[in-house]
């Protein structure tokens, strides 16, 4: 059994997501376990170089996680032929330019989403990657969460019968900065800096809906900027110009061709009273389920209670008691790490991998349709994407 080296240029890992999920819980964890095992028994060992603009910050990050190589010079890193994969988790606005530079340098690509702020740039990057013959992948992490993995098992087993509808609730209260410190970067609330919850989250909902429940055919979306003024990292007041909540309805074509209706609320201006920060309530003819990040609870047709509407008395049923937890039938690893391992196997042994730049472009397509729906106050169709 041999060990193969995979040189990875990791850009944007000083940010919250890049550091926690991609460096610490994915690449560092893969290195700690001895690499990624291939079918033939060989192992692929990631050898990252961390790239950032702040030398002090990136050097400290590398030292803290036993990464030998770091730099502030991306061009020099891209010139190194020994590092064959470029990963980007920096700002969405810069992503198309950085990906194009890496693709033209002959690097394979793996990146966060959204892959761009508009569909044209997203498709241009996909076409460039295809023309250069490189391999490419886009992070679609929620598909690998324990909760959604269990939910997919229920769907595949036929538990729901015919799926009728999906109701998603995502979000939590992000403090404005006066009463308590902010817990998300201020650029998230400035449209001019690539902020907005529609751009941030609707690309997620595209791959979740497409892969689990049915192909998205149309969308009706209403966005809102509920908090018009916030404080930035230095305590300075600024005008919030981006949407901080979105209320969307999607029409899907289910696996068997039937219509499925999905409603998803996304908000940084809501206080949580549900099982998790994101939940998906799925109703079908034979059963229902509520999935969070980790747990899934089900209620079958034969276990469904029969409440009586009577507004004159306190409700005698505790509806939360009528649901059964899906057991932990496997040891679920970190979702980001699972997808990293799948992409590394795709690079090393050409294992099947569908979550490429075209799938990333589908997310941007739905973002544009949702924004158009909000602007024009109407339903917008989502045609099959032609590359």
C-alpha cells in the first residue's frame, strides 16, 4: 500500500467557515487519520499550503494546526506544479476571478458556494473548467449532514409514500451590535459587499431540494431588510443594504413526476423555537418527518393522532410526544469532511462525483430567480440549465 501526496492551495481559510469546517474539521482531521483510503488500499495524504492576506494571522493558523506551509503570495503558490488542487473559501465576489486564475494555471478546483454572484460568471467558470479538462467540485455540505442523510434513507425506503410538501425553517437572531456583540461579519448585511441571505442561503436550498425532494421548477420569493441599521466590527453604525430575511415557495417535480410544494423561510431576524437552527418538515401520504442537522423524528400514517378542534378548552394532546426518533444506525462523520474525502477519491481514482461547478451554477440560477421574483413580485420559472 502506497501513500500519495495531494498538494492543496487553501485560500480563505482564516475566515470562520474556511478555518473551522475546511481546515480544522476536514483537512487537519483527514491528515490525523492517516489520509483518505482508496479502493486499492493506497492512501492520499493532503499537504496544504495556507494562503491569506494577513501574514501574522495565517502563520498563527498554520502553527496551531501543524501545517508547515503558508504564504500571502497566491500567484507564487499557483505557480508551484507540485500543488495540483486549488480550494477557495474567500469572498464570493472574488471567487470567479480566483477560480479562473487557478484553472488557467492547470489546477483542479474545489470551492465554497455561491460560486459567483451572478449566473453568467458561474457558467463561464464551468465552461472554462470543462475546456481545460480539469476536475472541479463545489461544497454542498448539507447533503452530508446526519439529519439529511437519515431523511434521504427514509425517502429511499418509501416511508413517505407520495411526498406532498416540505417546510423548511432556517435562521436565528443576529445581534445588531448595540445590546450584544455581532456574531456574523458586517459585510453579510451590505449588498455592495456581496451580502444578503438570499445569495447566501438559496443556493443551499437548490441542492437540498433537487437532490432530496425533486427538481426545482419555479420560485416565488419575498425578501426583506428587517433591521435597517447595524454596528460593524469596530462599533460603527452602518446602513444595512442587503436582505436579512427571505420567505420563499418552490414548485418541484418529484421523483415520480408528481408536484411537491416546498416553503422555506430563511432569517437572521428570528428567535428559535424549534428542534434545531434548520429544520425540514416533510409530509407524505404514508408518513411525515422532521429533520434537523442531526436528528430526525417520524410519524407514520398508522401512528398519526386524531385531534379535535375545540377553541374552548386547552389542547389535551402534546403533539411533540407523537413522534419517534430515527435511531443512530451509523457513525456519522463531519459533513464537510465526508465531501472532502469523496472529492479526493474523485481526484485520485476517478470515483463518481456529481457536485461540480454546473451544480454550483444551478444554485446561482435559483438565487437570480428568487431575486427577480422579489423585485417583480411574481412567480419565476427555473428552466433546465444549459451550459
